[in-house]
């Protein structure tokens, strides 16, 4: 009961804040995604340390901040690239002097923590900043549809799977997830985009509506499985306890990580 109350309180506070920041766009959305990305990176490094791997966290954070700022403010060539090259040299060379754990694993997990979640989520910043060139003021509404579709996918998959799930989806990674629940999640994800297009008057081409729903309904669930796989490998329950009743940032936004680069690809195809 206590955990349920915590989940409700966090949701009541967080959901309106998320909607506000998504719809405002610009630097507000940049702050939101950067916070999710950098806290998620911190959690990923914690998971790595549970496996006795020691990433160079500070270098990882600085590289990630440079990538996020370059994506938002558009000075990648003159600022981001030199910083990243310099820091990569430092990461590789400093491992010879740290002499703690496996140098190969330390470097690999340092760089993986930059890709997952930071580069994945930076894709969504680019989409949010440029989508207005295609659909005008509805860009914020489309990004909101992505978030709501993810929530619907999770909700449909959980409740339908709990009630009707008979066939395991991927028991080695997540024993409780079922094929029936996954199908319900996919339907829920597509349904939200249809509703946003119809009721929210997004006026998107129907192929974009369907592809968007498929991206969330399929790859969002893969993102959930991948994060569960990481935690199972590290033998931990939650990525952190930063969100009372909900676990960590990666626990809440694992699906968003995986769909963000795919929506960047969709945007590039769409334009």
C-alpha cells in the first residue's frame, strides 16, 4: 500500500510537469531530456559497478553533456567534436594508470554509458527542435503522443498480460512478461497515435501514425527488455531509488531510450 501511494504521488507531480516541458519545447525540453539522460547514465554506471566494472564516470558525463549541448545549440563541429576527441584520448590513456579491474571492460562501459542512454535520447532533442518544419505548432503534440503511447503500451501490456498472459515472451530476461501482454501493448501504442491524430487533430499521414505506433509498440518493449536484461545480469531489482515507488530513471524511461533514435530516422525519412 505504501509503494502504491508513493507511485500515485510521484505520478501526480511528474506527469503535469512532463506535459508542460514537452509542450514548451526549446530549452525546457532540452533540460528535461538532459536530466533523464545524465541521471540514466549515472544509473547505468552504477549497474556497471555492480558487475565489478569501473567506468570513468566523470569523462563519460562531460562527453555526454557536450553531446547534449551540441545537439541543442548546434555548435557540434567547433565545440563538441574537439572535446570528445580530447576526452577519448584521456579515457584510453588514463586506463593504463588507473589499474583497477579490466581496462577493456572499463573503457567499453564508459563509452556504452555515453551511447545508452545519452546519444539515444539526444536523438529526441533533435526531433523536437526540428519537427515544426514539417508539422508546425503540432510538434509538441506529436512528442507528447510518443510519451503517452509508451505509457499506454506499458499499461496495456501489464494488465492484459496479468489477466490473459499464457505464453512467456522472454523468460530468461523477464519471466513475468507474456506474448499476449506484448500484443496488447502494441495495440495500445498504435491506438494512442490514432486518437491523437483524430481527437488531437495532429493531421498526420496515416502511414506516419501506423509506423509511429509500431515503433513504440515493438521497439519500446525491446527497450524494456534490454534494461531488465542489464539489471538481471547485475542481480539488482531497480536501476536506483530516485523515484519513490517507481525505481530509477532507466526503469521509467527504458522504452523512450530505444524509440528515440528510431523517431529520428522516421523524421529524416519524413522530411
